[in-house]
């Protein structure tokens, strides 16, 4: 297993940053690469035509390793909402309902809602009520039938980390001719993802959390169902002759193969791309399994120390080690507790009724013990 990787970051010593689900800290190397990239902007003559494409291709390749797809099935975008816009631009309704789960992230929720209104489709929100995670997953699976056009779901619940049975949901979708669209923002990079095994049709991930990328860059997977689709914008870069700068007005009607057509215009952001590529390289060199076991080791300390005191955690089969919620007793005020944590520079998030803790390889036992100690004092 890997050791703590804090030395690769510039986090302040007195910060207990348990908030990677909010935004990842910048890797030291990413910072240097971005500074160098800015310096290069002083004199654009260094830029050769291939520089407009090369780093983007590397980003697509490194991300494809993480999600177990092909490079050409990956697109580079500025946000998850941009990815959803491309997806929904290319789905024809073949049923009368679409499914999301309760409290889906707004970028996905509003994208589905808009598509449903446009196509006169009913939007079914599968509520958890008081169900266990297992029963909730069953309810989601049971709600998919031959009238379901699509399911949009986050790979884990973004507010509290509850796991979804992606493989079973994917199989049920496939059997019913239902599109399976996944927002992987809060798990891809920290937990294994296999788009083929889960039969995912499209996967979108914002880059600035578990992928150690910059803000304003997202990555997506588009299955063969989208290979002949129409992108929401017409960028010259997405045409097959784009590399040939002197002949761009020999207008080429062909898009780049597969997901290449969904790359955002000006795909290669010269300053942000090095940060993104470095984040992906770093993840691939740590290895997802190592990241998972590292977070498991730290989260187990929290569970072992706090469950005897009445703090509730998700059932172990549906618990995510890198992102979870501390179920405080009802009489305790969440926001007051969050303020106490803030005063001590323990960074977590409140999302709905959840006190969301999220950890990664830059955290150590000192961070975890500080949190545990403070919870113990508070309760
Ligand atoms: C599940 C999930 N999806 C997407 C995003 C970001 O959305 P966007 O890229 O549209 O800003 C977040 C941010 O917190 C998120 O938690």
C-alpha cells in the first residue's frame, strides 16, 4: 500500500483538509507546470501546430486507463453540465419516463429535466425515504422497465457517498434498451470504474476533485451509441483535417472519430491542460487500488472511534471510504458543529443534512485524529 502523499502537495501544516469532494488541492508538480505554461505564453512562437493537439490526446489516453475505455471514447470539456448537454442533444426518447435518484447533483438533474420537458417525458425521482441503501438500490433497479428512456445517476451519492449498484443498474438498463448515464465526478480517480463492465453509455466527471485537475476542465466517456452524434458546437479542432492548418478552409465535413466530436472548442487549454495531465498521470502511478486501500485505512479509524459514541455511518456494503457522512445525533446542530470544525481549520462540507467528510492520499492519521477528537469533544 502507498504511504501518505502529503509531501507532493503545498497544504499548510495547520490545515486539516478533509474536503477533496469540494476541490482537490493542487499537486506541487501541477503548480510548477502551470507556471511554466504561463511563462511560455510570453512568446507564442514556441507554439507549433501539433502543440494544439498533443497534450489533449495524452489527457484522453490517461483518463481512458482510469475508466477502462478507449482513448477515442473520451472527450475533454469545461464542466459536467457541458457533457450532459452533449449527451442529451443525442438521445431520442424511446419510452415515457426518465429516472434520477433523490438529491441528484443539479447539473445532471436540470439537464434531464430540460430533456424531459422537451420530449414530453415524465421524470421519476426515486426517493430513499427511510430505506436502507440496499433497499434503495433495489427500488431504483425495480423502477427501470421497457418504458424507461434513461437513467441518470451519480456513481456514488455526492452528498454522503452511498454506493449505487452500478453493475446491476447497468444490466437492467441494457436489458430494457435504457440509456445509462453516470456522473462520476465524486468517485472516478479514487474508486475503480469500469465503463464496459457497468454497461455505462456515457460518463461525465468534473476534473477538479478526485482527478486532481484544474477548475474548468471535465472529462467524459461516450459509448458507441454516441459515435455518430451531433455535438452542441462546431469547432474546427474536431474535424479530421484540423491538424493541417494551411488547408482549414477545405471544409472537412467529417468529425474526429467517436467522442472526439464532443471535445470543447479550444480543447487544448495551454495553462490548465498540464495540471490535468499531471493529475491523471499521478493517479495512474499511485494506482486506484492503492488510493482505495489508503482511504479505507483512514476511514476505518473514524468508524472504529466514533460508532461506539452513536455516530451513524452508511451500511458497510454501501459505505465509500473516500467520501462519507457522519450521522450526528438529531439533537446536535450541524451548522454549529461545522463552525467549530472551521475554527480548528478542519475542512469538511455540509450537504443537505449530511456532514460530508472526504479524504485522499494527502491526508494522514493526524488529520483523522483531529477530526475524531473534535467530534468527541462536541458530543
Ligand atoms: C456529483 C457532481 N457532479 C458535478 C459537479 C460539478 O458540476 P459542473 O462541472 O457542472 O460545475 C459536482 C460538484 O460538486 C458534483 O458533486
